């Protein structure tokens, strides 16, 4: 069984617990903040047109970005994640969710203005093949945005390795990229204007772990968000690589 198949089975199994991250306030506000921070250059223009999200999970981005897009397509290999995405976005007729193996590919060619990937690339065994498929649905000049955990902070890496050992809901096969590796991946795919930002010094743990009591962790999560609003832009030089996440952006030319 390959890595992606293992992860698909894992996410099918944890889907109903995973969705809580985008329901419980302390984690959902952190997750929304992380997404909107990464999307800032695109959102500055207002309407971002048609969004395609690969590895959309339970479809939270469709809610967090509501009001910014005309159409949203969410794609995920996990059928259970897609079923929850459809349920939690049932009142949004501008959002469509599908699993390629079950539903085919309903996205027309040359459709996407923005392609979004949140914590997905490090689960892919063959990312170069995925980029070839993305080019089909992208318009010329489509903006690609990826949020990925990055490995430059040795303490965070040690914690991730420990979590792999003790947390059965955490994929043991995932890998974590350096900026150089991400650049190579995007460059091989032919993306232009590639840029990176290191983001998330305090917020990501709140985004990943819905904790109780909520009256305390809602407050702490909001404090972390306020701190990261300053740190994301003002952390000096090499200290930026102490972050949990790296945001990669590039333009797809056809």
C-alpha cells in the first residue's frame, strides 16, 4: 500500500473527529487566521474568482473564504471528508465538493483563478504528477498558494516525531519540506514568481488541537493570533525559520 492510500484510509477513519477542529472555537479561529494570512495577497484585490482547493478535507476553507470567491471546488481523496464537507456547506450553492475516484473530475479546463493547498503537499507521494493535473484546471496566470509545515525548527521537528509515535491520528508517513525543496517542486512544475513566507509562531498548535476548557483556550488562541499578527511580518531575518509553517506562492503560466 502506497503512502497516499494509507493517508486516505487514515483520513476516512478520523473524519468525524477531524471536523471538530473547524467547529470548536479555539481551533477554528486559529485555522481561519492561518488561511487568511496566507491568502492576503490574493484577498487584497477583493473578489478572487474561482478557487480550487486540493485536499480540501471537510471544506472549512469554503466557509472561511466565503464572500471572497464566485465559485469554490473542493477536492479530496477521502470520501468521508467529502461527505462532511458537503454537509457542513449544504447551504452554500457556490461550493462543490468531490472525490476523483468516485465522482470523476467536474472542474472544467481553464477554470481556476486560485489553487489552494493547505497541508497537503507533504502527504503526496508524487507531487509532480499532481501539478501536471492542476495545470489543466488553471487559467493562465492562476495563483497557487500552499501552506506547509516546514522543518527548519529542530524543536518543532522533534515534537512532530514524538507525535508520530504516540498519536494514531497523525500520519507516520508524511514528510516535511525545506524552502529549497519546495522551490524545486514549484519550479519543476513551471511556476513563476515563486515566493515564500514563514508564518505561524504561536497559532498552529491551537489550530491542530481543540482543547478544553474552551473559556480558557479561546482566550489563549486569540492571544496567539494577536501575537502572530505582529510576528509574521516583523520577525527578523533567520528567526523567521523558527515558525511552524511556510507559505509558498507562485503563478501558473500556460
